[in-house]
C-alpha cells in the first residue's frame, strides 16, 4: 500500500512540474476539429496533411526512428489546424525497411490526446499514417477495411492523404483510424472493456491460464527494461513517460533511467525486437493497464482449448460474439489476409466486455496475397474457404473449433455468399478501385518519395509486380530471389580485383554508381548478374530508393487477383472446386515464424 501511495504521489508531483509545458501553442485551433459528427475520411478528395515541428525534432525523429518517441508538433488537415499534437514513428517491418533505405517516408502516428486528454480530432484520439511500404497500389488498406465494415465487422475507417512534414513532401499515405478508446466508443455500448492485440507468440490462442505466467526462454532476445512504475502510469492521454519524452523533460525526473533501444539490424531492414517474458505479456493488453483483470481472457481460452465438443457451442457463445467472428473469418479468407489470425496470427485485436469477445481487423496493407506465407500464386487464388488457415487447422483453435461445428460452418458459408453478392461483388469492388485510382493518380505522379515508380504504381493495379516464375513461392519478407552463395573462382577473382570483395553480399549495401554496375556485369555470369540487380534494385530493376521495399515486390495485380479470387470462391461455394484439403492441413503455408516464436509448441 505504501509503495502504491509513493507511485501516486510521484505522478502528482510530475504533473505539477509539467503544467507550464502543457499550455499549447499560440496559434488558434479549428473550431470544428472536435466535432465527432464530421467524418474526415474523405471519399471525394485526397486531404493534404501538414505536420509542422521544430527542424531539430524532425531530424531527431528520423535519426532515432526505432525509439518511437513522441515529438510536439502542429497539425494541419486541409485548412483545419490542431496545435500541440504528439507525433511519433510506428510500425515494425514497414519502419525497419524505411530506416534501412534511409527514406524520410516513415510510417507515423498522430496523438491528439497526449497533451490534452479532453481533446479529439473529429472524435478520434489518434490515427496512423501508413507509408505504402508493402503495397505498390496504395489501395489495399482502404478497400479491405471497407469490405469488413460493409459486412458489419467493427472496422477502422481509412482514406488516402497527401503528407508533408515541414517542407518535406512525403507523398501519398493511408490515414487509418486507431483502435483505441475512442474507436470502442463508436462501435460498442460499453467502451470500458479489455482491448488486446496479441503478438505472434500468443496470437493463435492455443494456451490457457496455466501457461500464462511461465517465463519464456529468451533465445538471445532483448527483454524490456524494468522501470519505475510511476513512469508507466496512464495519466489519461497516455503513459507519463511518453509525455515526459515528448516535452524533453525526462532527464529532470530522478526515476528516469535511459531506456536503451533494443538492437536492430538496420542494414537488413530489421527493427528492434523485444521478447515478451510470458504469454500474458504477449497477449498485449491495451486498455485498463493500471488495473488489469485477465479473468475474462482466461475463461475464453479455457473454453476454446478444453471445452468438450458436446458443450462447446453453448459455452463459446457465452465468451465470443460467434456471428461476428464468422463474418471476420469469411472476409479474411476472401481477401486472403494472412497477416492476421488465419496466417501468422499478427494484426488482430480482441475486445472483451463482460467476458465476451469481439474481433477487430487491423493493418490490411498486405491483403490479397502480398503476405503469402510461402504459398504460390495459384494457392492464393484458390485459398480454401472451408480451411481458411495458412497451416494445419489444428494449429488455429479459434477457426478450427468454430468451423468444425456444422451449423457454424453453414453460417460462415452463407456469409461468404453475402460477400460475393455484396461488398466483394465485382460490380461493387472493381468500380470502387477505379474511383480510387482516378482520385490519387495526380498525387501518385507527383510523389517523389513513393517506394515504387509511378509506372510500377500504374502497372500493379492490374499486373503482378513480380515476374511470374522466378518469384513464385518466394516467402514474403525475405530477400527477393536469393543472392547466389556460390560463385565460380573466375567470378570471385574478378570481384576481388575490381571491388576488393569476395561475395555479392558485400556489394548489396554499397551505393553503386552506374559505372560500378557496368563493371559488375563484366565480373559475373548473366544469371548471377540478373539476380544481383533484382536484389539491389528490386524485381523491376528500377534505380530509385528504396529499390527493394520488403513485401511490395511480392504484390499481385490488384484487380486481377480480386477477379480470380472471386471466381475461385464462387466455384468452391458451388462445389465446382474443393473448399478444403479434406485432411485439415490448411493451405500449405510456412509456419516457421510462428514455430520459432512459440516456445514449447
């Protein structure tokens, strides 16, 4: 009790110290920015976003992108001004790849609430700007969120915006609503429940309370540093530490200790990774952190993993909105979103109110097979509707147990048909894509920081960005076609003589001139030279930074894959094509990352 009082007193003293810093800017805010009835996710034009901050802060944000520290800024949305917002970097792979290629086009988060807990922007406390790192079309987020929403699944709103920071034109981003308290207030009668975003290690929900607090072996991974609890107390707008850092006041507090950023491999585009200590940390509680209650989660996991088949239907309906979950999985399967529960397990929110859970989609920029779990193009097109998991169904208990019960499977298939007749109908989705293409075409032409050329953007609306043969089966997120490990002695000697290296790996990180590229051609066989260019520039060999931006070169032509996917789902529903493997084996995707991050599984 005494320790708790000390923490409370510490927080109060810190807030008194910070009061002079929270008075805001001298500029006047828009009178309309707090109006929750005004929807800023425009469908008829691309809004211009300008983030104005001190030059030294913008430089620091770029130089220390992995820390995800907040900085103070003014925020313009077209002609609306909101002063004194908080800006930070966001993301994992998208952030790591952007840093690796030294691009200013960082994924960003804007928090309107950190410095003023009563303030919102049209009812929102926070939203995210996604930088198009993995989607050459820039459209997957918007159209995928719209499909979820039209099927009645609580879904973030999203639109396309043109972003500037000071005088730097970052280009076309997706603006997506954050899943937080203000989001929950919009969709649920009770917004005071527990919101979870479990990471890969816990996301398949194949664990129970007895496993929750067992320490994981660290496998060489970094553990989060232990800090004074006062610094992590949520003061309404966010953790006190985030506020201190945003105002540059952390060093004035005795409890503050330098928080070392976990190591990342910038050269390979890998952001820092902090290994959770146990399943309960990996469950990712996002609300009520000051007074957590996991009893509802433990009950849900117990029913999911241990309830007998005979009583499963009546018990699961007490702890899960089953109808909404079936819609969630029907949409996820139709759009082949393997970056959520049905694939890697990542990027699904779970919201619990009074012991009952709902599912919320997130981060849809790799839908339609961009993140492919190693599944070939034909497998993406014909992804099974009745076994909607990348790996064996038994590895995904939430999908497996729901669809193993025939009445639920029939309801799920009915939602599949609703999708084909409604939001996934070609008469609906293709014209919507055409509308968005015309909307952003002039912005794409003017976007000098886009991760792909304008020609790539135009092409990928209908054509695969990757060549069809050499890239088939490439595990999204790995290197493009692998650089050759083995070179001939003649090639090695030529490389050593011309460049002082003995492998192509040493050449990828260099800033090569045109003359170097020509000289390299003389050192290598035609095939090895071609493989090097694809790794150095990306599959289209476009000589522009960042050249190879992770998952993007794995993208299939958007309209083409949608048309093919629609036809395959139709055939599976009509019995013209198998809707499952018949063995419960799922779709043959790689489970290596899930296995690597799941101790004891």
